[in-house]
């Protein structure tokens, strides 16, 4: 086996190990399973192309990439949502699509429609800091490089985020009938996404089915 093939296999293994975390971050940031899958796939492509000598931690690199991609997407998505006619709703998941079981009740609750709507009160960076620290238990020293802020700034951002969650209305009010329809649609989309995900990545895995 060549060194390049060995390196790619090692990268694929690292990515698959981190994938539940990556999807968890992306979905809670974006509120859409489809968009989260796209972000995770984009991160995988970047990970495969990253020079090995420049990456100290696969988990840190991948979490940073996914978070920054999600922040950028949120910033552009807010422009679309603010011009959207009618209430915007996140895409609820019936269950976490990751293979690993949820680690705690708090992690499970962070998938709820109510929680995702609550996050609409936060700016993209506030949302990232809040989720990484409060849901995924990242330390401030880990979060700082991800959002390109100092540890002190991250503490201040988290403090603001907590205040925003406790004192402001969400920007996009839920519509119950639409929410029920979205849940039904999300259930169907989630099942389709599992098949789609197997077909799309990781391309380096020769034992994966090839889809046309």
C-alpha cells in the first residue's frame, strides 16, 4: 500500500470517528439536516486536501472547519430568512442520525424544535460559542481558535448569549401546523438522507456502494 493511500485511509478513519460530533454541531447551528450534511461533506473534502504536517488534531481541525462553514452559511441564510414570507422553522429530527447514541438528556433536548428556535435569538458566533461550550463541552481554550476570539472574549460572548436567551423573543415565531408538516417531511427526508449519505462519501472507501 502506498503512503498516499495509507494517509487517505487514516484521514477517512479520523473523519468517520468525528462525524457524529460534526453533524451534531452543524445541525444545531443550521437547523437543517440537509444543510448540515452538506457542511459535513464540505469539511470532509477540505480534510482530505489538508496537508498532513499542518494538522495536529483531526478532531480540532474538523470541528473548526464545520463550525466556520456553518457560521458563514448562517450569515447568508439570515438574509434569506428575513425576506421570507411567513414563519421560518428549523427542520426537526426524529432522532439523531449519528450512529452513536446520545450521551445525555441535555444533548437529546438540544435537538428539539423549541431549542433550535430559541437559538434564533443568537448571532452566528454567539450560537457557535454557546453550543460548543454548553452542549458539546468544549473548553474556552478550544473554542477560541475555532471562532477566532480570545478565551476572555469567548467568556463574554457566552455571557451575552445566555442573557439573550433569557430576555428576548425569538426572531422567527413558530407556526404549529407548519411545524407538524415539517416534522413529517423531515422524517421522510432523514430516511432519504441516510441512503444519500452512503452514496456520497467517503469516496476513498472502496467498499462503499457506487451510486449513479
